[in-house]
């Protein structure tokens, strides 16, 4: 019989421990003055929701912040103070408006220092760029020295590989178990890097608790009149959440409320039936029913 290696035993033990641990809460931080000013539209939030949903996970919260160091440091400090898994987009370059590396170090109370593997990857990329131009690689040239700053990371950071141009992102674990994963602001780089993080660190949590959402369009209803029913549903089904999305000028349905329940796939059917029964008893004018797997 083949004896498993020490590495395989470690990996299998890690997977086993993760499979019995609570599913992580995922958060997002999107960084950049250009987003807040409207100069660029954020594409990261919907993509992250999509990437998580494809794996049976969901996003718990998101926050936007500009390139001001004090505020960014505080946002990052809150992120690493808990036990969530947080993805941070943008600001890890080496220009004067890139502050994520520095602010992460300040938030964690650690020093910035050259990361050998990150700097080796950046050097490899610079050598490739020189070869593509038919030039000799000049490591001491000012622009190349500046590029190496992207490999100066918070002490203790782990790198996230970048399949687009080798220049890595980085991950750091907070004292209470939070994980902060920092990637570039460029979608062509950031999104494959996020997928790599999910597949390599959180696969044990994929599709562990399938979520379902069921709702119905209620015509001409007022939220206040439906609130007692919503409260009763949540009281009777504590692991299910009720939601209400009112609209006053929908082009197809006019004034209406989309009223529904969402939660674990095993719990939603009973709550959904109770909601439909309650709507029938109060004489609600119900329209199309909607189902969505989260």
C-alpha cells in the first residue's frame, strides 16, 4: 500500500477541518477616486457576486473608498479586525495614488518589506518586457527600480499569482482569522486572481449551504399592511429572511411589491407556503411568482 506523503496528509487534514468549520462571510472593498467621482464605473462588485454565486457562496457586504490614506487605512483596519474573507480591488501599484500596500501594513501594524517571491516575479516580467523590445535588461534603470516597489508588501503576506503579467497581489490573515486578499483594479488581472483564491483556499465551502429565493409580485399593495405577515414569517422560520422590494412606476406591473423569502434551500419551501397562505388570507392581488437559486 502506498504511504501518503506528509504534504498530502497536511492538505487532506486542512480540507477536513475546513469542511467542518462555519462557512465564511465574504466582503468586498473597491478602492479608487475614479469610482467615487464617476469617471469609471465599477465592474468588480457584480463580477464578485457572480463568481461567488457560481460556487454556492454569497457576498455579505461591500464598501467603496477613495485613495485617501487615512480613510483607506481605517476601512482596512475594520476589515482585518473580524473573521470575514475580504477581497480588496485596486491600489496595489507603485504610483503616488496607489496606497493599498502601505495602508494594509498600517492597518495590521506591520512593516513593509521586500517579498522575495514577488520581486522575483516582477523581475522576470521586466526581463520579458526588455526581450520583447529587443533591449538589454537594465535592473538599475529608474523605472525598473520603481516597478520593484510593487513587490514591497506587508511583512508576512502571501502572494496571489497574476496570470496576466506575473505582478502578484497579496493575502494577509488578521489576528482574529480574517483574510484580506488584495488584487489590482484591472478586471483582466483581478478576476482570474479572485478565482484562484477561491479555488485554492475556499473550495471546501463551495455549495455547502445552497440558498434559494422565492417571491411573488403583489399588485397595488402597501408595505405597512404586509409588515405584520413579514414579521410573523421570520418569527416562525428563523433561518429564513423575508424581503420586500416596492416599485411605484414599473413599466409592466405599475405600483407593486415583490415580496419573498430567501435562505437555505431546505427551509425556504415551508416559509414560502406560509407566505402564500398569509397573502391569500389577507386578499392580496398576487401576480407572477419568481424563483432564484442564490
